[in-house]
C-alpha cells in the first residue's frame, strides 16, 4: 500500500500516550516546539505509528497548548516530511512507501557519514570525549533494561553530542531528516536494536580514534546495515 491508500489508524487520545514532561512545559521551548518534539519523540518510542491521525483537540489537551501552536507544529512536521496534511482529514503521521524509505536512506547515508567525520574535529577535547562516552553508556544501560523510552532519550543524547562535536549548523538543521527513515525502519525491523548497538559502538570507537575516514565509513555503514535489514525483512515477506 502507499501513503494515499493505507487506512488511517485510530486517532491519538491523551490517555493513549505518556503525559508530556513537565520540564518541557516550563523550559524555554515555545509551545509549538513542545508539540513538534513531542510528536517526533512519540514516533521514536512507537507511541505514534505511520497512518495515525493527529486530532487537533487531543494534541491541545495532551501538550497543554493552544490551537495555533498545534497548527504551527503540524506545518513544521509536514515540512520535515513526518506528517501529511489534508483539508478534509486533518493531520496524520506520514506513511512512507518502500521506495521512499530506501531513497531517503541513500541521502541519510551521506549525511551520517559526514556527521561522524565532522565529529572527529573534537576527538581531542576531553569534555566532548566524556560526553560521547556517557552517551554510549546511556545507550548500553537502556538496552540492557529494555527501556524504549530511555533508549530513545539516550539516542537523542548520542546524536546531539556528535552534532555538537562537529559544530556544523547545517548538520544540526538536517538532524530530523537523519531520523525519519530510521524511525520508520524500526516499525518494521525487529532486529534493528542489535544493529544499532553494534554500529553505535563502532561509530564511537572510530570518532575517538581521530580517524576521519574511519568515522565516515562507520556512520555510512550504519545506514547501509539498516537498509540491508529492511530489504531482508521485505524479501522474506514475499
């Protein structure tokens, strides 16, 4: 099925997903930022699924924001390719076709390779080294505990640290793009968690070695491994 023919799942209700963290509402984020990040994180933790409707009134109640903030967030999510907007059906989590996921993975392979290459710039900075090791430890702990919410948080910490190490504003802007196909792949590939842990370990080792080429290869290889797992899963279903 494609994005236009796949039936929509039941709409999101406040009781169906975890309450938005209090710190998010009291921090410096704008109201639309809270909704935007909440939906992205809901996808990461599988509280939202492709095809699921996002009802305006429910989002207002869940995130405790106004209508305009929800609408602004939906426009931003649509611009990032995460949400489809319809005049008659409202907003829904985008359903990506197999070809769309693979095409986007081709782009992300280049982006992630560049991200890890740039991170080597700060491989000699003790503070960044501690941060990257701490992020990896957080991933390992969450994986051992099989805590999806903690793992999603640790994963954001991991990529945020790499982005800070690279110091590229353009790569930070593309951060959401990096996540989109991986988020969709995790909905379909049970083995993705093992791939992540092995690949994240390899990325950290390559970055901390100070070898830009090795870091580039490790980042790109992670995306290729995700693609191969996705293709294997789809071929097995034929």
